[in-house]
C-alpha cells in the first residue's frame, strides 16, 4: 500500500510536521493550476490531489517535494494555514 492510501499518513519528511490540505489548494489556485494540470505535473491523479486538499490523505515526501517545486513554494508551507500574498 502506498503512503497516499494509508489513512492519516503524514509525509515522512522532517520539514513537514502536519499536512495542511487547504495550503495545497491555495498554492494550486494562486499558481493557476487545475487538479488535472497539477496532477500531470507531479504524476498524481486528480482524485488523489482532491483527497490531499481535503485532508483525507497525505502525499509521500517525494510527492511533497515535487508539489513544492511545481508550485514554487517551500515544502514547509504545506504544514501551515494558507496566507494571502
């Protein structure tokens, strides 16, 4: 079973203490990505991204790193409430 399929699983990276799906959603929207385009960029399905945004699941550390790279943000920003820039 992969990390994204385990309920309550947090990314196993020391920089991520708690997963905050609303932060992922905020970064995605601000960057102009849809679930489909972001999923294609990081190699994840739309349904997985949707579950991550809702906080039902958490991506693994490698995927968090890809998300940060594509969305041009720090990995740690996914553990904090979203802020408007």
